């Protein structure tokens, strides 16, 4: 799937304590629905492009901002 909401609806649901490198992480950063996706690395870190004005960066799932916006993870392999 191409869009973030469609990606969130497909794939295998993965519990946060079972994340593996390559799992997609989904967040609600705008409005009421899923709007952002990142790729899990390890040790509660993920890589993502925060917006079109910022470079790709690594963040923590435990950061205050992402912790409260985390919706779930999916695996496609």
C-alpha cells in the first residue's frame, strides 16, 4: 500500500515489546487518524522524515512527543 492509512490497515500487527528492525511504526501527528510512519531500528529507536523541511533523523519511541502519538506497528515480511 502507498498511503500511510492503507499501510496501517495491512500487514501483521506487532506488539511494541516484539518489535524487530524493519517493522513500520505508525503515529497520529495530525488530526484524528494515522498520519506518520517510521521504520524501527532497535532499542526503541526509529528512523523517519519528520516533515518536508527536515532531514531524515533517528528518534526514540520513548520521547514525550512520539510516545503519546504512537498507534501501533506492522510487519510486512
